[in-house]
């Protein structure tokens, strides 16, 4: 019963960690892109290749950050339950 009572808050914390990590990763990619390449390819005048590279880098970085944060938060929640 105690595990069920703590499952709700843990799920919320895990979700918030994933959202925060995704947002931070997206911001980091945007800042790095602007520093290295200039403005993000967000309009129709951008070359297709540049837009595809930006999309791929952005998606991979955000997915990796969300996965890492979710696993880290889940491990931390489990270790707190065991103590």
C-alpha cells in the first residue's frame, strides 16, 4: 500500500525531470547552433539539408536528455523507497 501511495508523486517528479531535461537540451542546441551556424533554419528560405541536420541533431539531443533524466529520476525514486 505504501508503494502505491508514493507512485503518484514519483511519476510526477519523473515527468517533470524529463520535461526540464528536454527543454534544457533544446535550448542548448539552439544556442550552440546560433553560435556555430547562425540563425536556426526556421523559415522556407533555409536549405533543406541544413533544416534536416538541425532537426536530427535537435531531436536526438532532446530524446537522449529525456531518457537520461527519466532513468536518473526513476533510480533516485527507487532508492528513496528502499530506505
